C-alpha cells in the first residue's frame, strides 16, 4: 500500500503559488488538495489549472476548516501572515510559509509558538536551501583544507522590476509587504550570510548609507554590514532598481566560493558554483588560477525538494507523534531578527545595532 | 630612422619592479636604461637579469642625475614616494609611480604640482586600466540600451598572504606602506568604483564596521560604502586575510557587468567579462538567462600597454613641447582622496564623511 500523501491547502493565489502548486505535484509524498482565494472564481480557475480533483474555496477559513487538509502553503502578503498562520496552527495545519515570514520578530515568535503548541511543523519558503548544490557548497566551506577559516561573505541580490511595479506591486505597499526589497530579496542574502556562518549570529549590524525608500517609507534598496567578534564580516546589498543579479561569495583563509544564481539557478536540472583553493599568482604575479566550476545536477526542482522535505517532517510527526523539527523555525527566526535589525538601523539613522548574545 | 625610445630608470628593485622592467622590454617605444638600488650589488644583479646594457646605480640620486634617463618607474614603499618623486620631477624625469602614489592627498598634490611645473608626465601604476578589456567594458556601461543607468558597484579584492607577511612585509609597516590593505588592494577597488562612475566623486563615504588593524594601526582589512546624491551607491571590501579574489560587479537599470579577475586577468593573452541585459525569469520564475562571457584578447600584457601609453605621452611632450596630460594625475588624485577619506572614516569611528563638491 502506497503511503498516504500529505494533502496541501494553498492559501492565496499569488504568482508564486502557481509555481509551488506545480512543484507539489512533482513530489512523491504530497499533493495539492485544495486552494483558497477571497474570490471563489479565482480559486476555481486556479484549481482547474492544476487538476479537476483540487477543491476550490472562496475563503481561507473554509479551507482551514477542511479536516482533510494536512498542511498549508501560504504565499500571502507578509502583513496577513500572523493572522492566517495562527488560524492554521490552531486548526492543526502544518505551515509552509512564504518569506519573509512576519513583519516583526515578535509576530514570528507568536506563529512559531502556536506551531509548537499545536504540534505542527513550520518552515519558510527559502527554496534555495533545498537545492542539492547547497549541501555540496556547505561541505566545501566546512573543509579545513579546501576553505579554511571563514573570513567574509558578500551577497548582492537585485531585481529588475517592470511596468507599474513601483505604483502597484504589493512589495512596495506598507500595508502589505512592508519590508519591501529587504523582505523580498534581502531576505535571501541575509539567510545566505547566516548559512555560511553556520547560523552564528553576528555581534553587530549596521545598515549602509544611501538606502532608498519610497514615499510610503518602504525600502526599495538597502544594504548592511554584519560583524562578528572574531573579525568575520559580511555585507549585502538588495535592490528593486537594478537588473537581476543573485551573487554570493564566501571568502576563507584558504578558499573562495562564489556563484551568481544562488537563489534561482540559471537552469532547472542543475546548478553550478565556483571555488578555488590556495590560488596563487604565478609568472611574476601576472596570471593566476581560474576557479573551478562544480555542477550539481538535480532530478527535481528546488521547490519540489523543499516541499518533499517539509512533507517528510509532517509525515514523521503524523506517524510517530513526534515534535516539530526545531531547525527550520530556528533559522527563520534568526533571519527575521537580522532583517528587522537592518530595518532598525536604517530607521534610526544607520546606527550600529549590537545584538544581545542569544 | 626608428624613433628614439623613452629611456626608463627604475628606482627600487622591489618584486613588482622585475615584472614592470620585463614589460618595458616588450614595448615598442621604451627601454630600461638604468636601475638603482640602495645596494649597488642588488642593482647590478637586477640589471644583469634584464640585459648587460642596463646601467646599475647604487643610489637613487645617481640615477636621477643621469641625463640619459627620460622617465622613472618608481616601485618604492609609499612613504618614500614624496621625497623621490619630487626629486625626479625637479630633474625633469617623467614619473610612472606605483600605487598608492602618496600617504596623503596633500603629498600627492605636491608631487603632481612638481610634475606640472617641470613639464613631466605623471601616471600611477594601476595596470588594469590599460587592458583592452577595460574600454570594452566601459562601452557596455555607456550603452543606454545594454546597461541603462548606473545603480551600484561592488568590488571585493582580497589576497592570501603567506609566511611571515604579517611580521615582515612592507605593506603592514606604518613607516613604509602605511595604507596597508587599503593601499595595496583597496586602491584598485576604489579606482574601479570611480571608473564605473565616470570619475564622478561620491557625496559621502562611510567605512564599514569591523575593519582589522594590526598592532601598529595599519589596516589589514576594511571596506566602505560610497553614496552619490542621485541614489547611486558602491561598496568595496579589501583584505589580507582571505584567499585571492578580485571581484567587480556593476549594476545598471538594464544590465549587469561582472568579472572576477579585474586587476590581474587569469590569463595573459586575454581577459573575460560577463554581462547580461534585461535578464528575465522565465518558466514561472524558475530559470533565467545565463550572462554572456566576452573574451577580449590582447597581444601585449597590460603592464606593457600601461608603459606604452605612458611613454607615448612622454614622447608627445618631448617632441611637441606640449603639457602633461592631466587625465592620469586627475584620476590618481580622486582615488587618493577617497582612499584617505575611507581611512579618516575608520580613524574617526566609522563616521560618514561628506565630500565637498569639487
């Protein structure tokens, strides 16, 4: 007998929902069971595009009331996360929440606490964490011979926006995705910095001069430096004003890692990273070693792998009655803390914010 | 009759002098005529390694007194530049000065003024400016269709040091190369930022948190953000503590330019850069366009092209009695200003330093 699949309810029919819904369909352990929109017609259209078997609800509440829904994928505007994630947790639905998960750390803590109290798994939608390239890169960073000690991380994620984005998109609206570019793309940079640092929080965070805010005060470009006690440092820059770039470089005492598509690989079936170890200038310092390209293939897209990982945690809780895995909420929380601290630094005039140790 | 070559005197037998001396030998318009070291034996050895015709002097003064020397290449520690560059200018020698050219902007102004007064050309040794890749990249940045408006520049130059570098190298000695990593590698990042911005000076400079200084107060790692009035920004990071990396990325409203060997190309015969224009996420935002690689070949190494450019300016002054070209001293000066302002920001506790307009 085939194991039962985790039945997903999708709350909200945002563009990203279409991607993830299709990705869920590719997993071995989960299926899209229902979708909900505030408009039942929109929900029906969305559901029909997936499969005639997918239920369509005209309210989020109805979907959450369906006892057949095991888990929800929630690509709502950030400002709605607290309300609907809490409702979902109270209905014992496991939650795959789009990033950024919350407006504030307090809100996220409330969500995570509700998940823990109700015994449901929490994970945010940072999909690149689940690409098989990511653990390969981590192995390189953990090698004393190939990489050595971590010294600095630099990440730039900029996206080209088109049309009436700056007037109409939810990502520039203070009442919807109030974190703007910092939440939409800076989130990934911050996560990458934490990832490279084994999730050790920096000692201080200072936003860079020249952040760009729209008239409503929403960040459309910004950056910051993170500093650790032992001299490690990291910088990031995120923006809605430049062309697409998704750069990550990690610098160690012996090696360098870099890639330019860390969030969304250029191609679906594989992703590359570049590394060098003990690169030396030769021929009287006039030439040096070209970094090696390492290509990691993947049978499934990273969003599918994310859903599979999440669903397997859900299955494990369902089948063994175990507790939710604390890793995913923990790294969400650290990313959220740094995101909000960057915002604080910007709001307070680019001050250096010292973080309390744990 | 072949045109006479510009006769170079090399002052100081540093490692970089060997490279440039050989590069001078590859030019069509210049030759190494003499070398000077404080030790005549060292000068003789250095000279013999080049050619039996090269004169060897046991003092810098003697070389400067030789009327056959048209121009000097001066790879001395920064602290000695003011003294010897002034002497060279007063002896009517054209000056190709290793970077960073001076300890302070005032010192550099004194040098440049002496060059102008004596009608001799000044150029600093920022060799990557002379690679044929550089104007190709500039053409891309200047294209409204391919690149659009400049938004941000990010550069990271880190070098792996070995052995007793931190105890012995002149680049960590406050009485020799007092600018440390900022002068040795940060100089190139700052120049690249200015180059991408058509040498328009930023409005403000703020050093990043976490600069690393040695016991003598010499910077071994640091970074900064530059901001322009119109929202353009740039960041750089330089360090002696990480592996080799020489990254430059330039982000525009329509295009991206990046390369990872901007100071020293991986290979001698060519250099690549990567660009993309209007890269779009496709297939439901899950894949996107790989940037194009553009390879620019060069028959001569960039140091040779630098010397040729310098020597052709010298010839032009010698033959037509014209004035020195103000472009090269002007961009040296702007780079020096920003270098010293970064240092000021660090010394004053990471303050935001506002630059006076011109």
